[in-house]
């Protein structure tokens, strides 16, 4: 039976695409290039700087010049990351409901501490635990961030559910022995159809998440 809920951040509980995509477009405009439409950038938001640079400039992480672009992207993002990012509709109500039921919840994100530690509370969130991309020696899809979150909550990993919007979220949850939920309203990346990822459940909206968790908490 599920006793705790863990959530990815970007694309799962927070719509951070406006600021991440906006940062990429700021860089394009600074170079005399036209901004790209949001629909071109949004799918790769969960991949952070790598995804945004890849779409905006056609440069992958192994290419010459990538690290320079990444450094600029991160510096620019830090200056604007709270301008337009918002919680997805229903998230605040979902978290209040979990707290009223005394279900501990936390955030496990690949976002670095530099960004996640100020951004999460700036959006009004007070998770019981926050695990960032550099909190442990590994990032998702490695299970260690999820296992560390479970340890800090004092809940067996088998009694946790993890909600995310990327294939690596499902992979990390499976490796950690947790139930997994795909937030199909999120960014989803470029890993093909989420129906093929092997998650335990799929949520079309935030209210769907509570229904799924409720079923797992009462079995």
C-alpha cells in the first residue's frame, strides 16, 4: 500500500516551460535569430539546458561550443526562472489533500540545487523532502535520488509512488521499486509514445493523480 508520494518538478507539478523556453529564445534573439514558437521548445523542457540548446541551436552535448552555450543558458535562466513559471492547475489542491491525509510528499528533480532550492519555495511549495539533480552522486534515471527521498521520508521505497513526465522517471521508479505514474499533460520529451514506457498508471490531468494514488493507498 502506498504511504508517500514523490513528484518530478518540471512538467509534472510546475509548468516551467515559459521561462526555460524564454531563456533559449533570449539567446537566439541576442544572436540576431528569430525566436522559436513555444511548441517547438516545450517538448524538450524536461531535458533542461541540454534540451533547450539542442532545439534552439541544433547543438548536442558532445559538440564543440556546447559547454559555452550551456553556461550562458544557465546564467540567463537563473535571472528569469520565476518570471512566468506556474503550478499546473490542480497541483495546490492535490498537495493540500495529501497533507490533510497525512501522506508525506516530496520533489525529486534533475534540476540542480542552484535552481531548485530557490524556485520550489518561490512557487509556494513546501515539500517534506527536496532531492535535486546534484543531491546524490547520480541523477535520474538512476534510482538513487528516489531511494534517497524515501530514506529521508522514513518510508520504504516499495511504499512510495513517483509521478513524472519523462521516460527516465519511469525507469528510475522501476529501479527503485516504486509505483510510477506518467503525467501525460507534461512535456514527455522525445522518447516515443508514453504508453510504451511501462508505467503503472497514466494521468491525463492533475486530478487524475489523486484518483490513482487514492486507489493505491486504500488497497
